């Protein structure tokens, strides 16, 4: 158990609790600037609680980023399939400025289950990219190397995070503006629960693999705290961080570009290719937190750019829309720029320590 002061451990947890709902619902332009604080506070228990639980589970069990992505997908299925049930409710967006999305959704209906494959990809994909991965990557990038890979919460903190998520989810489920009076069929609920459990089980399969990798003394690998994966010195050098960000940026921006079932195939391919590339690159020497930050923040950057062309849920005046969109751009610039500055500064200090005189003892890590 870490001996860090409670305040020092809680600071990043609170930051993640508040950032997750903002990246989930505000970063792409769904609300005006005036509405953002209320949205963040109301949805922090559900979105922030889930992000904390996923992050703490992954760090405690050594699941790495592949485990975080799988758990994030499970959360996306639970959220859209069991909590607000937007995945199965064809009228869910009818009272918003996204009512015309019904036509696009109906082009990819899954027979027998009554949901749109297009909406499933969008809902779950956005929860993976924006709600969970972006928020975790950003917050961890503001921390030192050791604190990125360590749990922030003890058992009482985990219980609180779980209660926040459950309580926030129940409030959305019960609220007229959350589930909107719709209740999915038993078959639909069973399908969603089964998919979520399968994703969680797949993520937990990495527990044994992580342990085996770390204790193999014969392997020519080491564990990079910033990468969460074994670094294979024989696999070459990782590319520049810009390439990690670029593959995610292209995938996120292009996932919804093609309509119909062809578009579903394109979206899935655009998800698989970056996953394979990032997994391979993360095993190479030179992979670090700057790569993680570039990949994790790419979706938020795209979402902020799209905000200028995306309407808010409820009608707002042109001035309020523009102010909100500019505020999103500024916030994303500050968040990503500040995180990059912190990571680059720490990396530079580490290089200076490594290049110090041989007879001079190295400084302790920050």
C-alpha cells in the first residue's frame, strides 16, 4: 500500500471524476458553455465513477491499456444497453436536435435484437475513446512516472467510487430525462448484459498474462512503467508520438464517414488497425507516456474540431453555440498542451540524469 499523503492520492482521482463527464458529453459540442458545469456535476458520479473504477482495476491487476479499452467497451455497453437504454430505444433522440439520426440508424438495424449497429459503434466507441481512455490518459500525463502506474485509491476509495457509479447510474435509469420511460425487452437486456460480461472476462484474462510476462527472467524484455507492456529490445524502436496520435485521429475521424453496413465494416476496420499498431509499437524501445498521450488525446482533438459543426442537444442561439465551441477548443488546447508540457519536461529531466557523469549518483525520480 502506498504511503503517499491522502490529499496527494485524491487529487488525480478527483480530476478524473470531473474530467470524464466533460470529455463524454461536452467536448464534442453537446452543451453550451453555461450548461457544462451542471452537466459535469450531475454526470460525474456515473461517468467519473466508472472511469475511476476502470483505471484502478486496470492498475491494480496490471491489465495495461488493452485491459482499459476492454473494460471501457464493457462500460459503454452497460451505459447504452442497460442504464439509459439509448441503444434499444428508437425514440431516444427525438426530443433533441439529433432527431434526424433515426434515418441513418434504421439503415443498420440488427434483426431480432432491435438496435442499430451504427448507433452501437458510435455509442460504445465514444465511451471508449472520450469517456474513459482520453480522460485517463490526460490525467495520468500530469503525474510522475511512478504515480501513473500505481493505484490512487485504497479499498475504501474503491467502495466510494463503486457507489458513485451505481448511484449515478440508478439516477439516470430512474430519471425521465435519462431512460425516458423506455424499457428494453428481456432478450435485449440479456444480450447487453452478456456482451458486457464477455468484455470484462476478456479483459481479466490479461491478469495471468501480465504476471507471466513480469516474472520470466529469461526474456530479453523489461517493463516500462509508461507503457504498461513488456518492451522487446529486438523489435526495433517505437515511432514518434505523432504517429500514435495520427492513427487514432484518422480512425476516430473516419469511423462515421461511410453510411450503412459498409460503414460498419469500415468503422470496425478503423478500430482494429490502430489497436494492432499501438499494441506492437508499445512493445518497442522508446515507447513512453508521450505516445500514450498522443493516442489518448487524439479523439478529444477531433471531437473539439467537430463541435463547430455539431448542434447542441437543445436549441441555442448562434452566439451561445459559438462561445461554447470556442471554449471547448481553448479547454482542449490547455488540457492537452499542459499534459504534453508536463510529460516532455519530465522526459527531458530523465535524459539529463541518464547523461550525468558516471561518478555522480543519479537523482531520485520525481
